[in-house]
């Protein structure tokens, strides 16, 4: 049974690049938020503030891990695009 390719290599690359750009936007927003919150960290002494900063720190770690996953997936998409092109040329 022949395979049907529903997405072209240029489409794969485009989508991978778009994912990377969206990831950069999220990182930029997070950095902006960090710039706002960091000065408040040393001045906030109550329990609710402590919990807020602990939760924020956890979220930052989770977002960093997610960032790594997204970049890895985008890289795999670009690699797949190259493999499809090579296969189409009979070099794969």
C-alpha cells in the first residue's frame, strides 16, 4: 500500500519554525514577568507572597522543560522534511 504524504517538506519546516517563534514569544513574556516580580520578591514577607513565588518558580521550571520539548519536536520535524526530500530524490 503506497503512502500518501499530506504535508510537504516546506510545510513541515514552516510549521517547525513557527513553533520555535511561538516558543520565543512565550520566553519573552516570561522574562518580562520575571522582571516585574523579582524586585517584589525581597519585599514580600507574608505567606501568600511566599506561596506565589514558590508557584512561579515551579512554573518557570515547567515552562523551561516544555521549551526543550518544543524545540526538540521542531528539530525532528525539520529532520523529517529532509528525509522525505531525500527519499523523493531516491537518496533516502
